[in-house]
C-alpha cells in the first residue's frame, strides 16, 4: 500500500498455508485439509511464515 491514507499506523503480519491440488488423486476435502494443516504449522511456527503442504 503506497503512502499512509489513514491517521494511524498498525503492523500487519501474514501466515500462509499452501497446498497443491493433484486432480488424479485429490478431492476438494483433501486439498482443504492439507492447506489448513499447512496454515496451522505456519501460525505455530511464528509470524510472517509460509508453509507448503507435503
């Protein structure tokens, strides 16, 4: 975000869980579960982390 259009500043951190979808073997539920697991690992690992599901 360019500039500071608001009157106060606030630090923001992001944790991300990523899962790749394999159409031959995965269901949507599998994908969501793996992404959720990866997000949980990212959050428990500290701030500003990205975790890739196995």
